[in-house]
């Protein structure tokens, strides 16, 4: 019997245990297919790179090693062990998460936050960790510890860029920002209207009186140690950061137009017209169908005019204000702001004339500049004939040396239409009065 047993054992060893050959063959075929696909993918990646070295470059080494191990059967048990451990770990994490959720459901938010924080760290990078991080921020929000809640939502976006809680988190961030802006400016709520599809529930009253002892609300550099619902420093700055997090992490979400509009109007109230113009411009260009589009044009044209710094600076904002104001008049014929838009157009017209007159004053400081002064004055008269600057340009032409101007083409007819030579007209300090004052007797551009 022993020789027979030995022959059977030798046959089994020679044939490689035939009863298990089919699964073994199927595993090898799968490994071969994986090997080929890995080589092709790695080859494409290596040839597309800057230092592409062909199909069998160093980029294919990891794929080749993995395929070799699968082919030879090495690592099968370890792979199965890892999957089994991950399955057990996920099940254990789910049990812990349910325990924390029960605490949250019965309003034990502080204890729930402690468990959520531990789970978020222990299961970081998994679905359990993602839900724990979101619920941690929700717990701080329920406790009205808004600064910690804001940090929790920002951490969620950082660790899980494609999180499934993005709309819920942005809704919370918008409510936090509005709460802080209301605290710093009680009239803020009446100026900002939420128009997105997501309804934000406010717990605070419509008008929040400014506490007499809240100096940290008035002076941003002073710390806040009493109110746990506000940051220690710079409540307004943290509110703007919360709004920024909304459009950065959910640019196509329903809260993004509201966040951009709230940011733009915040800078408008702060008289930072350059920043306000930037955010109104984003609303017009990137979100043309948003419900704030009318205000983005009407307020945007006014803000761009206010951001103009004078004839000594670049005139791009002035040209942009002229274009936006004209577009607003055409697009919104029934707007109540049409009288203000027409007033702004008149001021823009005068400001553009002032820019040319400023060049006249500049050329006068140069030697032998009668020709340059004459050409600039003629440009001013032709482009803005009915302005006070055109009258000053005519007076200035009459004081120039006609022998210098006669050599210029077309100046004979212009010089004949000028009055007799008179004394040079001087402006106070060599400057013209403010356009906003000389135009309509006001001291500013007006407001909406």
C-alpha cells in the first residue's frame, strides 16, 4: 500500500493538484489581463510626461511588480487579509458612529462632539471619518460655538474635497457669516436678501442692537473673551472668510451667488470700492443668470465710478463705469435708479473731459510746449464741446503763440474762430475744481 500511496502523492505533485487547476488558471488569466492593462496605462503615462522614456520606463516598475506578484500568487493572502481588516474596521467604526449619533439626537452635543472628534481622527480618509467630521461641525454649530463650527466645516472641505455634505456645510457657513455680519452692523439684514433655492433659517432677530460693552465689535483688533459665538479677533474678517469658503468649495452651488453678493455689499459699506467692484464683476461674468444680476449691474456701475481715483491715475475704471452705466440704462428701463444712473453718466462725461484738461496742465509745465498744448486743447474742444473744460481750452488757445500753431494742419480755421488774445487764465493752485462739485453742486457722486 505504501508504494501506491507514494505513486498517488507523486502524481498529485506532478500534476499540481488537478482538482484546483481551474480556479488557479482563472486567477492567472485575470492577473495576465491586469498586467497587460497596467503596462499599457503606465506606458501611456510615461510617454505623455515631460521625460517620457517609452513603454518600459521607470514609471512601469510598480505596475510590473504588482502584476508579477499576482501572477505568481504572492500576496493573495495578504490582500484578502487587508480587505477583511478594512471590512471589520468599517463595521466597528459604524457602531461607534451610531453611538455618537444617538447622543446628538438627544441634544447631548458636547459629549457627541467629543466622540465625533475621536472618530474623525481615528477613521480619517474613510466614509466614517467624513461623516464624523461633518457631525463634529454640526455639534459645535448646535452649541452656538460658531468659530469652532466654521473650522470644522473648513476641515471637512480640506480632508474631503468631494464630500457629500457640501450643500449642508455651505448653508451653515452662510448662516454663520450672516450672524457675524449682523452683529457688527445691525442694518446689514435689511440690505442683504437671500435669494438662493436654499432657505437659511436665522435664529437671531432682524435687528440686533449693538451692545455697549462689545468694544471688540467696534474695534477689530480688540479681543473677544465673553461671547463664545464669535471669534476672539476680527468678527467681520472671519465672516468674509466663511463666505469665501462657500464659493471656493461649491462654485456651482445655490449659496454661491448669495455669498458673492454679500461679500460685495460688505466692501461697499466699508467704502472699499475696488474690492466691491471685483466681486460684482464676478457675479456679472460668472453667474449671469443669478437673481442678483440687476444689483450687480446697478451697484456695480456706481462702485466702479467711485473706485476712480482721479485724472492722475489710470482711467480704466472710468471707462468701465461708463460702459456699465449705459448697459444698466438699457437693460433695466423700469429701474428706480435711472435718475441716479443718468446723473452718473453726466459726471463720467465731465471726468473724461477733466482727464484731457489735466494733460493740458501737464504740457504747460514743459518748455516750448505750445504745440502740444494746442493739440490737446483742440482734442478737448472736439470731444467735449459743451463742457466747462472746453471753454477753458478755448481761452487757453487764445493765449498761445500763433506762429507755433500755424504750422499745424487745420489750425487756421480754429484760430480764426477764437477770440482776441487775452491774458492767461489761471486756476487756483494750477488745478481745476472738483468735477462732482462743479457739475451739480454736490460734494460726492451720490449713492443708491
